[in-house]
């Protein structure tokens, strides 16, 4: 079974920075796309950023220029560097990964809370 474990969330003031990490473990042959979603109370889960196995990236318009998505394929880990944080970035952040392994499917992390105070 594959597990995704996130870390790095917390409370930060507006304008501050946080770095999220998400590591995949288990029987993994290859990971294709990895990404980050977020869900604020009363809202639907939305895509924040995604990164392909070759490093190509895609960002939501609301975070372009402020967030950077990167990955370390050797460690099966994806990162989200979040700068210039705004109160509207407050949400639970989830990572996902398209894993080819004993069971090939998309896996999700448990979520990590990011709270930005004004």
C-alpha cells in the first residue's frame, strides 16, 4: 500500500512563507504527476499546483508568482514553497500523486492545515 505523508503546515502572518512537503512511500515503480490541492471551509477542493515527472508545472492563477512547486524523484517527495501568503490562502492543503505500483492509482495525503492571519 502506498502512503502520502504531508508536513509543514501551520500558522503564519500575511506576507509570510511556509514550505509544505509530501513524501510517498510503499511499493512504487514510478510516480507520474504530483500536486497540491486545497479546501477552505464551505468551498470545493481546488487545484493549487501540479508537477509532471519531467518537472513541468501548472499553477492556479491565484498563486502564480507566489507559490513554487518542485519535486525530488529520488525521494518520491513533492514540495510547495508558499511566499507572500494571504488570508485567502487559508485552507487544508492536500497532496496527490499518480502512482504506478502494486496498485496503480491516484493517492492522497491526509491534509495539512495552513492558516494565514491578517
